[in-house]
C-alpha cells in the first residue's frame, strides 16, 4: 500500500547523517529476522505458530519482559506481552501491534523457496518479510535495545502479536473483547500500517501515520434459476443475470467522500505538487462532492476518495449441457469510514437488479477516524529525524484493512506508525512473488522505534 502513494510529494531538506549500528549488532538483527521469516506461519499451520511464539517469548526475555501470555485459539495463537512501568506515572499503557501470520505462497510459483530467507541486491527476501515480519522483528529488537540502554518506562508497554490478521482477524477481535483487560491502553501503535518513504536521490518523502482505515466487506451476488436442458434455452439465465449485475458494478462509482485523514493527506500533496496533479487535488478539495473531479483523482489515488467494490471470485453452473441453476460472485468492498455496510449492500442490490440477491458475507468492524495527537505526532517526527533530518509526518487513511479496526471499534484509538522505510514506487511485493524489504530500511527502523518509545513511554 505505502509504495503506491503519489510521487508528487516533495521534501527538500538534507538527510541526516546517522551512525550505523555496529556489525555485530547488525548481524544479530539479521539473524533474528531470518529465523522469523523462515517459520511459515500460514493459516492452519498451528505447529508453526507454536514455534514462532516460543521464539518470540525467548526474545522478549532478552528484553527483560517475562510477562508473556500465549493464547491458543481458532487453530492459531496470539501473543500478549507486558513490560511493567519501572517508575509509574499513572498514565494508561501503550499497546504495540503487529501480526505473525503471512499469506500462503506456492513454492512452484517462486524461483526460490518462499520461506527461505535470502539477501539479494540490497533487499531481504522471503514470504512475509514485508507484511508484517520486518516491523514485528523491529518491535522486538527495539524493546531489547531499550533494555540494554537502561531505559525504565513510566507506563506499561503492552505488545499484541496476532496470528490471523490475514484471514479472520479473530486474534484482534478477541483482544478487543474477551482479552480486553490484557490489552487495555490509552492508545495503540500499529506497526502494520505506517513507516517511511524516501527518494533515491536522498530526499525523504515522509513518514506516514495511519489514523483511519476502510472497512473490509465481502458481499455475495447470487442468481438462481430452475434451469433445464441446454438444448432448450430459457430467456432467463442465472449466469447472464449475474454477468449483467457485475457489468453494472464495473461502471458504478460510489459517492466521493472526505474526512480529516484524507483531507490532510491530499492537502499535503497539493502543497508540494506545483503541476496539474496538485491543481486537480486543489479543485477537488474545494468541492469534495464533485464526482467528475473525484473520478479523475481516483485514477491517480486508487481507493482514497470513496468506497470501492470489485468482483474477486466467480462460480456458476453445474454441467456443460445444462442451463445454470445458480451463479455466484464474491464482491469485495473497502468501505469509507462513516458509511454503513447495509447502505453499501442496498446500493449493490440496486445495481444487481431483481434477479440477483446481494447479501453481506463477511466484514471487519467499522471504525471511526482516530483523533490526531500532537504529542504522538511530535514524538514520531523527532524519532524519524534521528535518522533523516528532513522527515515529516503525514496523516493517512489506508485503503486496506488491518487488526487496528477491531481496537478502534472497541474505543482504543489506533495509530499506524513505523520506522521501516523503502523507496517511493519501489515494489515490495507483499502477498506476491519475491516479497522483500530494503536492507537499510529494516535496520534503520530499530533506533527509530526505540527513540519513539523513549519519548512516549519515558
């Protein structure tokens, strides 16, 4: 998601010169990352999650964190660790979030085994390296660094590492409900939704703070028919009815919308882009209900101006020589905050027509925009500037869904942050072949995360 952001964002200050970690420390960071990537924590492989939580529990002990709870649930595991305040200030804890699970990868489709960690051309590669094991490893390493430095938190630091973010989200759902006493906090930092982007000429685009995300929703389009013999075609046909509904969906655009997260994001781009794209954004910002301008903007900023729905799976018919009795499609929607799932279903039903039934099949919880916190933004900015003097913080609403929606929905504000960085428009291939992270970006995140935690929990 992050590397698809507009290349028109500009920063002009020079890059800070920061001391690199010593070779021994760097080798240790790489070794832990390699171990974590090579555990294939894919949905359903419960034994692999046990290996992961055992490894992480041992690594937390190196940081002096012994209060570690591992929850077995839904054929996976969730890990919750707590570093108690050494000098309690009375402030509520801060929650650090990441996920251990990764999407499946077929070895036959990869040139190299997907769960074999390797380094190539300045990148670390392997399934899950970017989503989300690099940042997860960075959190663990930063906590160890804080312990080594003698840091004493003035508020509890809680870690929530889930095992099913890529599938059901039950770990975050349970954490926000039945395990709430273990994770209750003033706010959460989600390391699956932030981080930095830089230009290859040395400038820093910015470090992003995710304050909102769309709701994930799957709708089922179903057409049914009594069918018959294919030699006697009927005027009504389940496949044709479904095809017509999907064609209507293809051509439909939901109402454009804006909120504090997307407005701040686009205002930042417009302020730095002196060309036609900047002028287009300014025109839309002056009238966010302008559908024509929103459509033009959407071509450059996919998913950022409205709810979007797209057909993702299709099935139909029961025999090659029979009229179809049923045809079905999955339509995946990413719903803009503030729009109800029922309202989306109603619009989809209008598009589908009387011969197709639209039902909600699955969804993440809807969540509002988290209020901006100047204390957190300032701490994040200063932490990023320990590495890059020109770093600025940019609010973001992500088009994708994360575990953060469950916590936001339960009343805990969530902020997507991260020290991990990459190059603008440089594909990192999350969920795809040869998933990767920049070597320098991986190692740079550790002092950035550690500095951020010193500022907000010290």
